[in-house]
């Protein structure tokens, strides 16, 4: 693992945006795995700026988001569809047929999950997967568990995750209790991974990077991946 400690959120955002921009410049048809949450916001802002300054071209980029809440309409302001459109897709020249987010309204969730993994495979796999991390070590929405779940699946959210997510909702009762998430296997198959963690995540980063590999800390499996960069505020 390549571990980069930075002093503040601005530096984290800059560093991560540089890594992502480098990937797109090296391979304009990159397949990116994208994350949501508050941490990537500064990164997306910088990528949009690089596009506006004509330094980056997203026309050949394909993306797959990590996860989506079950039961939220894409127009719902708390859905990850809405988040991605407003923070990134609406502001860059990405082809709208090339970005993918799991459909949390799918009638057959299992079929949706299978189809999602299939689409990633057909796209040639993910070149660079961006990850945030939850305080309990979840990546995507892979919560602490007794084993690592391989493929995209429906996840029951931890109470601590629901509580953490509630800051984006009017009321905690509005936070969905389940979500569709890429599995740990889907994530591990990415050719390279960029994990970003902002203030207050030092403890879980220590466990992830130096602790035992344990499904109770889902991110700890990243220790076995051959190309992971961790940028964290410490
Ligand atoms: C949610 C998302 C994760 C994200 C996490 C941390 O659970 N599903 O992908 O990493 O939040 O979010 P934040 O960056 O806001 O701390």
C-alpha cells in the first residue's frame, strides 16, 4: 500500500484529483469506480475545474458508482444519482450512456446486482476505483460482517451508518435501511484503488492499513490488493 498522509482536506482533494486526472490522461477511455459521501466532494470540484480549464476530457471515460440506497428515486436529493449528477456529471463532458449507478428502485434487486457486475465486466473492469471509508471500516456499503461478500448485492445498513447518513436527511427515519453495493470482490478486482479519508478517520485508517485482515473491518482486505493508494488527513 502506498500511504500518503496530508495535513488538511484541501491537500487531500488536490492529491486525489491529481491521481485521477493522471489516470484519465494516461488512458482517456479509463473505467472509473466512483464514490459518494462528503469526502469526494472536493475531488469532484477540482476535476470539474480541470475540465473547465480544458485540461481534462471525460468524453471517453466510463464510470460505475459503488452504491445506491434502495427505495430512493434518482430525483431524490439524497440519492447518489442526484449527488453524482449535481457534483460531477452535469458539469463535465461525460457521455450519459457511460455512467452507471445501481438502480435502487429495481423490482428485482438480485437481477439488478448481477447485471451491474456483468456491465463492469463488459466494460473491461475498473481501472481506478475511488473509495471513501465509514468509521466502522465500510467501503461502498459493505458493512462489518462475518465474511467478505464478493459481488454486487443488497446490504442491510448498520445502525451506525444510518446515524452517520442521517446528517444528509431531514430526519433519521428517512434514511433507507438497505442499499445496493458493489461487493468487496468487485472492488478488489479494480486494477488500482484510491482510498481517501478526511479528518476524524485516523483510527479506522490505522486498523485498515496495519490491523488484521478481518471482515469486521471490510476495508482491511485492501491490504491484499497490489495497487492501493491511501490519502488521509492525519
Ligand atoms: C457512505 C458511502 C460510502 C462513503 C461513506 C463515508 O456510507 N456509501 O461510500 O465512503 O459514506 O462518507 P463520508 O465521506 O461522508 O464520511
